[in-house]
C-alpha cells in the first residue's frame, strides 16, 4: 500500500467534509447569538429600499456567493427596467467549480478547494458560459428538494486529490469530474425553453439578462497596498486571483451610500462569525465592549434595541484581517437603508438562508459593522462617484 497517497487522500476527504459542513456549522453557531425579544426593541424607518427578488435558501451548500451574486444581477435587471428572472445559482456554481478544478490541477494542488467563491466568479461564469433560469437548471437531482453538497464535494475533492498525485496528467480527469457533477446536479441542457422561446445559456445571458460583466467593479480595503490602485485580495475564496480596487475604510460606506442613492444595489462579502452578528434577530453591529468583558445581563440583551458601538480605525480593521479574526465567511446583497429610533443608519441586507429569522430573510447591518467587517464589495461602476472613478482611473 502506498501510505503517502493514502494519507493525502484521507486528508483531502477530511478537508472536504469540513468545508462542506462549514456553512451549516456557521448558521447553527449564529443561533446562539439571539434574543427572543429583540425585534420589539427596534423601530426601523425605511429610507431607501431598492427592487429585489424573493429570498432564497442555499441549503447545505457553500454557494452564498452565487445566490447573492445572482440576486444582485436580478436587481440589476429591475434597475434596467426589465422583468427579473430567477437565475440558476447552481449553474453558476458548477461552472465555477470546474474552472477552480482546472486551476487546482494546473497548480498541482496548490490551491484552496471547497465550495466558496467571490462575486466576480458570478460575472466570470456569465461572461464565459452564459446563464439560464433556475427553472431550466435547479441542480436538484435524484429526488432532492434542497441543496445538500456534502457527498458531492467529498467526491469531487477526493478525485482532484488523486489526480494531482499522479506522475502524468491525462485528459480524462476533467471528463470524470464533470460526470460526477452531472450525477449529483444533473446534466446541463444545451438548449431550454423560456416563455415560449428556445435559448442556449449564451443567448439567454445576452438577450434576457442583458448585463455587461465589464461594467462591474470589485472593491476592498487594506492598508498594506496603495489606495486607489488594484491589488489581488489574498483570501482563500479568491481562487482566481482577481484584482480589486483598494479604497480607504470610510470609503466603503460612502460607496454604498452613493450607490443606493443612485438606485444601485451592492453585493457584500463579509465576516458574520462575530458576536455582534445575529442572524435570528436580523441585526449586526460592533459592540462597544468586547463580549468577554460583558456581564451576563449585557450579553443577554445585546440585540434588544440599539446599543453603543465601538468606533473602529483602519489599523484595527487591518489587524483583525491579518490575525484571522476577520474571516471571509459569507456573501449577501445590500438593497437599502433604514434608520433606527435614534437616527442611526443600517443597511438592509438580503440573505440566502431562507426566511426564518425575525425579518423574513433580511437583516440590518450598522455602518460601523460594514466598515469593520467587509471583505469586498461588487457594484456597477456608475454607482461610484465621479471623484472616485477619477481616483481609480475608470470611465
């Protein structure tokens, strides 16, 4: 028996199993961050609420980036005066998984696997493969009614682990990898009917969705690269090594504010593993006092009405990023703005975990939380101010 290969395969299976459980574990952990009477303590007044489609549920899959990224594109259709289409989130995801697998093999395994991705993966898939409505490709195969990627991800990652340990690479691995996805998700139709007309993924993307992927920009904020220049954001889910425009911390909320005021929604990648984030209560903020220093009473009322917040500096934001306190957990969709009873502003955030929380699938994130915990943003370039476009040199 080749013990080296056995150890590698076992490690690959363990890592894949851990990755596929991460999303479920995250949601379950966040259930502890809740108060039963939270909602009664807040009075939110709507300031901006832009068009968006119904809340979806990604199930047991790490596809938040595809759900929120495609939700963003659906809102773009509304903004452009089109009737929105529920875009197939799993079609986007499987295309991305195949491209990630190709890169993994080219790098001889030197790449993070798993189900995670970034918003630009949605655009890259759209550009390369087109898209289709969810009704044409659900990814729900062999009688399933909810995404459950555990077994599939274990299988796919183990296959790649075996491929990169071979001495010579054959062209057959990609056929086998695609066949495994077909077994779990179903084969992708070459053509499909929608509203009485036949389309391919390419013609559907061009004729029905109608966005230009080159019109969208990725934004991030770090202190170890020059501001208003592009850089590669080094997080595991940026497997494609795409580049982001680097802005100052306070620019993040200024960008979102300007976009919302002009009618543009924003795709938002963030860390939701913080004690100040409660999915059940639908509130995210930065507590003024560290959780470890709170009394039991303070802990039990964290989400009962507005609370004072810590004012975070760019240096503190960077430190949290560098020491892994800020992690690249989740992607969501910012669709509006509200004020609480004290006049403090929060963003309306559409999630993809179903509708079981206090606000039926939405949550309210404070601007301080967004400044502190954002990993990246994606938006239409026309949602930026003229001044910022000039600084980063885009037209």
